[in-house]
C-alpha cells in the first residue's frame, strides 16, 4: 500500500499555507500553480517540503 505524502505549500502572493495530498514527488518542482482560497485565484505556491504522515519509509537517497 502506498502512503500519500502531504506537501506543505505556501502562496507566494498572500503567504497562506495549505497542504496537498498527492501520490507523486513534488520535490522536483520549484513552484506549483494551484488555486488559493485567500486570493480566490490560481497562484504560484512555494513548496516548503513534504509532511509525511507515516514517518517510517523515506524515499531512497540519490
Ligand atoms: Zn494566496
């Protein structure tokens, strides 16, 4: 069973933070355009880092 990773994203415009549950690695992205509820528009978000709910398995280091 695959564990989803919660990614902590911060809106570059208003600074609001939100988490996004995805099954893929966002670490390669510098920013991500998603909808911000504060701005009520699609904004660039900075990826602060993963927030794994299960702290056991980390992805293999390169
Ligand atoms: Zn915003």
